[in-house]
C-alpha cells in the first residue's frame, strides 16, 4: 500500500498546473494516499466490525481514486494517456483484494475478532 501511495504522489506531482490539473491532483492525492494509513489501522483493529469498517474506508477511497485516474486518462491530463494503464490495473487489483478481505471478514474468517 505504501508503494501505491508513492506512485499516486509521483503522478499528482506530474499533472499540469492548470485549474483542472490542480483540482484533480488535490482530490487524487487525498483519495489515493488514504488507503495506506487506513489499512494500517485496519491491521490493528479492535474487532471484526472495526476491521470491516476500516477496510470499507480503504475500498471507498480506492474506488474514488479509480474514477480520478480514469478522468486523467480520458481528458487526458497526462501524455501519453496509456501511462495510466499500470496504475489503473493496480487500483483494480487492490479493489478486488479489499472486496475479498471484507467478504472473508464478514463470513467470520478474519483473525481480528
């Protein structure tokens, strides 16, 4: 998660310093760096319910990041737009991992009880 956040930071620093670029950079910086510390909190959750809550926050932020990344590629704010493919793929993989972790925890298979 830490490396994902670092990639997000590097990307936001490379966006154009236009009104749109600054707005998108700020939003993506917040949503894209949030999952890492929230995941750290989830790992220290006091209960399964707390774990699920924190993991859902991570998932929400990852989904928001996915939308911002797609917008960057669509406009495009980055040249060439295919530079976004790897980060979009990683975001999708992380979303799938978090969905599975939440489902597993809901099924009562989480070690954090």
